[in-house]
C-alpha cells in the first residue's frame, strides 16, 4: 500500500467556529496547504452549531486568514484551501447530526479515512465519542483518528473515566491526545540541546543545578473563553499539561531511541518520581491568584471578574505557581518552580536553569562583592533562543567581573518559525504519535496535581489577587527554598 493510501481523506473539526479553531487550527491548516503538505483529496468539514451556510463559513475563514494572504500567490493557495471546505451545522448531542456527517464524508469516494478533531469543551468529549461510535465512525479501526485537546479530564478520576470511554470505542492507535507545547520548536530543541551535546549532559543534575524555573507568562486575558476557563482555571488549563510536559522534557533521562513509546516511558518515569504533595503541604507548594484590573503596555484592562461571562464573585485562579521535587538520583533535592499566569506584563515563556554557587569564595578579597550564579535560559516564546550567562573579567586594573550573555537564537535570520499546531496536525495526518500524550502521562500528571486541586476546591472563600500587568502575587515568593532564589522574569 502506498503511503497516500493510508492518509486520511476527510478532516472534521468539531467546534469549528470556536476560539481554538479560529486562532490555531485554521491558520495551521492553511500553512500546511501553503507548504504543499495537504493531499489533493483531503476534504475539510467544519462542524458547528451556528446556523450558517458553507458560504458564511468561507467568508468567516477568509477573514480569519486575511493576514496570511499578503502576496498574490497566497491568494491561489487560499482559494485551493477554501475549496476543500464544507460546513455542517450540527449539534454535538444529536444523533441526527452524526448521520448527516457520515453521509457527508467523502461522498462518492471509496475513501472513508477520517480525522475527527475535538476542538470543543472537555465537557462534550464523551458525547462526541459515543455518538461517533453509534454511527460506526470509529471504524475503520486502524484508520479513523480522534484528536482530543487538553485538559484530558478535569481531575484524576474524570480523566480515567474519559479514557475508559475512549478505549471502549477506539483503539489506542487511533487516539491523539494533543498538548501543543510539545510541537513548539524550542521544546523539541531541548531534546537536541540535552542529548546531542556532550557539553551539557554532565552538568544536568543535582551536583551542578540549584533549581529550575519554568515560566509561561501571557499578557492576554481569557478572551472569549469564560465558559471553559472559569471552570478550568490556570492549574488545569496550563500547569497540569503544558508546564508538566516542559518539566518532563527538562528532567527526563535519555531514551533508548527517539520513538514514541521510548520517549513517553522516560517522561512517565519523571512524573512518577515527583514527590507527592501531602494535603498539609499544599500551602507550602502551591500559590494561586486572580488578576484585578491593571495596565498592560499602556492599556487599561479589566479585572478577571469583569470579563464577559465570568461570575462576578468567581475565585477561579488565573495565576498559579508551584514547587515540585523529583525524587530520583539525578534530581533529588533540586526544586522545580513552575508558574503561569494570564495578564502578566508580557508574553514570555522560558525555562531558566540556575546553577550552584562556586564551591569556593576565591574572589572574596577583591572588589567583587559576590558572584551571581550562572544561568542557562531557554526561551520558548516570543523569542526562540538559548542564553548562557558566564562571568568574565572586566578589562582594567581591578578584579571586577561582568556577566556576559552568550546568546544563540535558534533561528537564522532567513528562517521562519511555525506555530506548534502545523507540526502536530501534520503528525496526525501522517499517523505519527511521538509528540502526543499517552494516557499514563496524563494520568500521572493528574496524580501530581490532584492534591492541590482537591485542597483548592474546598478552600473557596478567598483567592489572592495581582494587578493585571504585574508578575503575579507576592505570595509566589514564599515557594522558594532559600533567600537567594528569586523569580527570573526576563531573559
Ligand atoms: C492553551 C490554553 O492550551 O494554550 C490557553 O488553553 C493558552 O489558555 C494557550 O493561552 C497558550 O498557547 P500559545 O501557544 O498561544 O502560547
């Protein structure tokens, strides 16, 4: 069988008019079209509740992609892309909608291989999975695929239930649990940085590293996603998945091979080694907060409670910081500080590794007061780069030093970075699951954060706040193990 005979010929987007489809999926699919990576026979079906025609949908998609169509050649690509679409008005809970969908899949063709992308609220996952099975769209087993967005479940128990339902109707090979951070260039680059450079690996452990910080700061608020976000909060939306995945890639052992299961085995080992947080220790390990009104880049922004469709007395967290220890030979005693928040001063996602102080105060008698430790900074976005901070002597008669930043951008000036979704959608189409989450990864990540979730679910009266445009609440500083540890906000 040639490879194209294995490729899907239909790609269904459930929740096609939602935020995820608008901001991520459509632009990424368009980029794949532009790169010539979509097979000629692939048709795209936009499934949504809105009372629209295919023409309405095409107008909407054209508007979304407007910025991408700057050259005349792009116009042709756009026309080709739009010609693949068909809009289907449907209700996720209505069996009739699935009958219509089944009839619409590649009509007149013998190819029925389909990708179903669930770009919908997690609360609707089960209904869609069951309805697909009822109409027989979980077959052919080896071919039809289902893509599930994070968070996979709302807590450990619901994740296990969701997984059971999925496995009743689909084989594991058909399931793509997506965490788009794994598609980001820097995250993949981290594997190369660690395992293709012998320079780094000997230092990557408790003997040299003082602590690790993983920050995903966003200046955006919750946009139009209150319905989902107010229920989820930052812990479920970001920390359980994106930040935990970053942690596993920083901390994992080299896998025996660069293949899906070998990589995932190593990641699971890290998650299993994270020291469980006892109920009485939650306060010492995790901080949550919510933004009040403030100012970002000169713009006044409203508080979380004033966002459209958010309950005015909501105590959902928009910021979370947490400390974890990985109890294995490599990392025992090294704190991993994770933090993420909405409405912070700017978008800045990075992994910051702080090294230990030199063992000897050799420069004590010199004008140098104290030597700050070395940092390695891996910036994920907006910039994709790596920096190392090294001390050098300042020229002159006195023994003074300065910090020199060795700065390497991952991109050459003539290169462009793609969004994570391009790579991951292509993997779904081509059937490569290496960068997708295996259930035990999601399950162990839930085990790690479940004690925090449970504790916060009971403590409903109060949540600390931080002004929009700040780096979060002062409470986040109390997580640090020693006085010389501080949050690193900038590269
Ligand atoms: C999503 C979260 O998974 O990731 C959003 O649900 C968040 O709340 C987004 O804004 C961040 O991803 P990116 O790639 O835009 O940085």
